[in-house]
């Protein structure tokens, strides 16, 4: 039994008897415990005085509501776009295999994406501010608040603010929409402010004396670099006595040695310099079953690819990726590869598959097991999601890639590479992490809640907008209008929830 399964078992053991006690014991409600579907509500009055005090400024919160509707609409479009792209790419995701059950649990320290203390702090801030925003808009619109508190199930669900349902139902449509958009927009604003502090104030004030050196960001276990002892965080100084430069150019032929050869690699760490002998080239750690490269390149070094226009050597993984971007489905190419012992090259002709509009080989690659970058590029990509973008498509892809950075270990800059940027004041990197996780978790919570589906906030917002659209189109019968809006929202919700669950299963399980 792994750690994830063990913790789930403990949570189930605690949850089941507690749920039945709350369900059966009449004293549970008096102590604030209430059955809420499969969850347990723990009702409190914490924060109600704060909500009453600051929710009285109705004019201010009205304009906040206008702003919140604009932001929520944009985030809703963004969420639907993300899901559409994810569904389009789902066949490839299923082929790649799931990430694992531990990614399902939104528990900092257990979920590999979420560091314990930074993740816990950011999650608490995100949930508390989200719910306080609901409470403040309720108070500003004369909607009473019955309780604040916590929700608990097998996987902890978080905090809540509970407006009086009869007040919500009697409130004007605008007030209801303001209530539900408040949490979404509050998370987005916190994310935006945290990002500006992280990107502009923190990372904007550092630089690296090794800015353009090829550097090892992360590495793959049991790869050539791993076996040779080159650690993550090392700087590659020279290969076979020639200075080595990070490049994304697949036409580079300036070295006297070729990929696939055993070479002497001179590298530097924070403490020392060392030299090792290892094969250098495009290390294929895994191939996709049924792909053109399947059974051919697994655990091999891809030295080069020959096409009708010439032979292209790959000194870095990035150069290979850029080369593949120039290919087309159905292209016939010759793969030139060797084993990890540096044996003579073997050549095999294959026909590329399809990956959108470009050719598909079906390989997982790194540079000899290393993900290479430079200190300057790492800093710029950590601080700017649009770094290097020059088209609308690049901007969209850049944002999606930036959101996915934690899957690559970016939080924001791994401990192993901090020495690239010299000595910083005490607590500098800790503050960086706090701002980064405040940004990431608030953005995730805001965007997820913008999904146009019940029970997310976005579902109720979407219903209000559909109702408003019907009214604009001349439907004056309020009861009939609301019935139609609710029916449309439920149909959209069914589709969105189905796709949402399908994607979670495909990506995580």
C-alpha cells in the first residue's frame, strides 16, 4: 500500500463513522455539525462580524459586481477553451498514461504538485478569500448570511459562506449574479496581484552570471547523464574540450563531434567542476505503443534524422522539437540512432504519423536524459508566460504551458538551480514560492469555479445570463423564462461535468 492509498484509507475510516454520527445523533446539529449530501458541514459564525462591517459599502460593492461579471465571463470562456483543447488532445493523453491517483487529492504535501506548507498557505488564502467575497456581496445586497464554516468529505472540500436561501431567491437577478461572480473574481485578482509581485518585483530584481550557459534543469532517472553522475542544477561548460552552447537550432553543425558519440563532458556545480564520459544526443526514454518509433528507439540515442533536404543532427532536445515542427504527416524519414554504449549508427526508414498538422514520431526525449535550459531562459519563462510569443496562437499556448509548469517541477525555480542566480537576501526564495503558489492556486480555483455548470459558481452565473438574454429577446413571463434558463443550464452542466470528469480520469487515473 502506497502513501496515497494509506492516507485515503485513514480519511475513510474517520469519515464513515463521523457521517453516521452526524446523520443519527440529534446533538450533532446543536454543535454545528450537519449532513450535507455526501459531505459534513461544520457550521460556525466566524467572519460574520467582518462581513457585516465591510459589506455596508453598497456603492463600492456594486461596481465590484460590474467588474466581476466582466472578469467571470472572460474566465468562463477561458475554461471552456481549455476543456475543448484538452478533449481534442485526449487520445494522446490516454496513450501517454495517467499521472496517478495521488494527483486527484487536493492535499498539499500528498499531491506531488502541491508543496506542503506553501500549498497549504495558498489554499487557505484562496478558499477563505473566495468565501468572504460571497459574504460581502451578500451583505451589500441585503442577503443574510446564516453560517460560515468548513465542508468535510473523504477528500477535504474546504470552506463555505452560506447565504439565507430565501433571501437569495427574492434578490434581483443582478444581485444573484454579483453574489456568484464575487468568489471567482476575488481569486483572479489575488492571482493577478501575486503574479505581478512574483514576476516583476521578485524575479525582476535578479540576474545570473551564467545567463547563457547550457544548464541542467531536471533529469531522467537511469539515463546516460544520471548514470554518469551529472546532477540537476549543473552547468555544461564544454564537450570534448569545445565550449558547448544551448541551442534550439536543428541546423547546427559547428562541433567536431556528432550526437551519438561517447564524449567527455566538463560541467560545474555550486561546489566543484567535474568531467565524465558519456553518450551525448537525443535520449529516448520511452516510445508510444503503435507509433512510428515503437520498438525502434526505446532506450536509444537518436543522433540525427535524414530527409530529402539533408541530414539534421540533434545536439539538444529543443532542436529536435523544432525540427519536428517542420515535418508533415506521412513524411518518410530515416532515423539514425545508436545504443548507450556508443556503437556504430543504425539507420531505419519510417513514415511519420499525424499530430495535428505536423509529423508524429512517438518518442519521449531529453538531451542525454537532461532537460537543458539557460539561467536567463529559465528566469524569463518563469516570470513571463508569453516569453517568446509572436502570434495569438503562441500567446494562448504560452498561457496554457505556464499553468502546467508545476507538472514539470516549476515552483517557481527548483532548489537545485538557485545558485545560478548568486546569493539573495534571507527568505527571498521562500517569498517567491509564496507568491507563486498564491498565484497558481487562486487561478486554478477561480478558473474552475467559472465552469458553466452546477454546482460551480459559473453554473449559477451562466443561468442568470441566459435568463437576462431571454428577457432582452422579449420573454416577459418571469416564471417561464427562469424555467427555460434553468433547463438550458442543466443541459450545459451535464455536458460540462461529463467532460470534466472524463478529463480528470484520462489525465490522472
